[in-house]
């Protein structure tokens, strides 16, 4: 019930603010509130992609401008009813965003600074196209003759009410995404996109969806603003003011909270009105710059992030539900072949990391994967889990070839993995780290609530229940390794690939981990176990496969394989006596 207070509050505030034009207040208040709402929509819509998913964009002005010119052209040149132009403005902006994202998001290397610079370039490209075509032609577009829809008592109040409606819808959309399965996937992308993909998050589709929503909202507010300014030119619309201002507002308020950009927008709008008029213009600009510097230095998560940190205790979980034994995954008959790899190969710049690897993994077994450093073990896991595309060969899961599938589809098929160096989502709680896998991997769960319920079972299973509300950075190495296990198991996989989960642990911790791995197998999960701790390998594994220089050197029962002269030379570095 507490979670539902926010949308109720947004709607209530919207209703109260909608009554203001009928109170016959001075026109200043409508103009001020219009601009505050205008920036709320722009900052909040920017945050859906850049704040939630972490794809920092300086190109928001391009989508806003596309909406401005769509409404201006349709209403000013083709005499469309103004309200009819607004959904078209949103659609045009969304289509432009989707067209760009469909190309850019397929290139794995375009992230961070490169994406920010590319998005900035998009603004100038769109401005150049519009300015050199009949859309604008260098003369601008006039909307003086376009009638303002009669929604309020007067033209200004009608525009204010249109912007208020846009702000209410935008805040509701942002809140809904923030607390949804979709939003959790965006936050996982923000923290570690590759790990999110391996855990089942369809990162490409989710980024496209976030970009489309962000652009549509920007286009909508652009359409309204075109009538507000009544005369639009490329030099005024496509400048750096919009992207830089929304970035400042979002950072100041907090990008990981749905209300953060709105709070930042109101604060900056008040400062602009307070300081940037008359003799205080220079002082006002300096104050805004100082606020940004102070915010970045002392509140990097913004006001809402700082407030949440001060108010939320860490490391104290609520009373967990009674421990429930995790259910088994989809079962095949013990001993049947679950995974079969045929002729798998992978090269990096001419160096063969995998050279025609063929092996089988049987249902219900623990298969040890051994070999010296650089022999191809981690590459094998990366290829099977979908992180790397193979150069050749087949990866058959229950007879179905999954080689070359995106990592999220491999996770959905029932294969999970851990990382040698833990890669948790650093800004999400331990509970939500596990809930991501519960929602997206395997058959998946439909909501955050269901994902968290499932996650609590696996935190109990891995003895991390008392750390549910902690951040991963507050865990020691042993606990972070067990968090990796909990995330891998939360999707109830059929096959788990464990990549050196014992590395860096003390002997006591290793013994605890070994017992945990036995419990995992007892639940019906098949395990591929990559490890250098030989005592654990000999104690746990049913069979061993040894890699050397990207190829299978030996396989069979553990003691027989480890006594092989070839294995002793390659793996232990000694001659067989």
C-alpha cells in the first residue's frame, strides 16, 4: 500500500494544480509553473534512459526539437488542429530515437563517453537537416495564427494545463518504470550490462524501449512548447541549453529515483527566476554552476540518493520468511546427455582460445573443467553462456543448438554462470541482485514482488538472508562469492557454470563452499566446475575434462585423469615418473 502513495500523490497534486487557473491569479504564476513543469517533463524523460539505464545522453534536445518542428509544421503549415499534432510529435521523436538506437545499441563498444558524444552529434545533424529543408528553410515557422485549444479560462492557462497533463503522465510513467520488472532490468544494465545480459535481461530490447519512451515524452513536450513560443527556429530550439540543463537538474535531484529529476527541475527553475534577472544575472549563473560542482562532489547520487542513504539502514534485513527448499529445475533422466559441445572454436586476433573442443555434460553430474591458465576454460564458459560468439562448432542443450544465441536467450534456456571475479550490480541491494535473475533467467517471474520472494529463498539457501538489504560493497569476498551462487541459482537453471568460485577463499570458507555446491547438485542441478583447488575438485567431481592450449587433453574419472602423464606435464608441469 505504501508503494501506491506516490502515484496517488502525483494525481492529487495534478488535480490541485489544475484548479489554479480558475483562481484568477496573476499571469506570472502560470508562466512560472509552466516553465517548471516543462523542465520536469524534459528532465524526467531524459532520466528514463540516461539515469535508469546509464546511457548518458546529450542528444535529448534533438528529440525535443523533433517534437517542436512536427507540431509547428503540421499546425502552422498544414492547418492541423493543434491537439492532433501532439501524438504525431511524440511518435516522430520516438521513431527517430528508435532508428538511432537500432544501430547504435548493436555496437557493443558504444557506451559511456562515446554514446554521450554520439548523441550530441545527433542534435546537430537533426538541426542541419531541418534548417536546410522546407521544414524550416532558415526562416523559422510561425504559429501566431494557430488557435490555442480552449481548455482553460485563457490561452496561457490552456497551455499551462496541457503542460501539467504532460508532467503528470511523465511522472507516473517514470514511477511505474522505476518499480517494475522492466525498470529493474534497466538498473541492472546501468550497473553491469554484460552481467545483466548473461542473467537473462534482454539488454538490446530494453534499451530501445527506454529510448523510445524517453524520446516520445520529449517530443510531446516539444509539441506543446512550439505553441507556447509561437515562433520556432533551429538556432533557438537546437542548442546546448536543453541537454545541459536537464543533465544538471537530474544530477542535482538524483538519477536513480523517479522524483529526483523533478526536484532538480523545480530547484533550478526557482534559481533561474530568482537570480538571472536584472543586476543578478551573472550571480545567478555562478550560483547554478556552484550548485552543480557541490552536488557532484558531496552528493554524487543527488538529493534523493543522499536522502535515501541517510534514512535507509544497511545490512539489516527485514524478518525473512521461513526457509523454503528450492525446487528442482526441469528434470531429465540422470545420466542422459544434457549439454553436448561439438567442434567448438574461438579465436582472438588470430590466437586460438578454443580449438575444436568437443565434450558432453550429463544430467545430474558435477563435471570438473581443469587446465593451466590460458588453456581456454573461461573462454569455454563465456562461449557456452553466450557472452562470446563462437567462430565455429555446436553447443547442444537437450539436442537444441544454442551456439550464437544472445546471452539472455541462453539464460532463458536454463544455463546460468558465475564469474571468477564477482560482478554484482553495485548500486542494487543484495536482495535485488538475486531478484534480477529470478525475474529474467529460466522461466522468469512477472514482477519485482515475485522476484524478491524467490530471491529470499536463495539468500536463505546461501546463508545471506541477513544481508538482503545491504549493498554488495558491504560484503566480504566469501559473501560476494555466495551472492554469485544465489544469482546463478535464482533462475532455477538446469546447468550451472561455476568459474573458480573458490579462488581467494580461506580453507574454512572453501569447505563451506564445497558443502554448498553439494547441496546445489542435490537439488537436481547439473554443474560444470572450473577450479584450481585440487582437493575440492577431487572431492566434488564425477568426471574431469582437462584443457590445454584450447583443446581437450584428457577426460575421465578424476583419479585416472590426474595420473595421466600428459596431464601431469601440461597441468602440473612435471614429468611422469
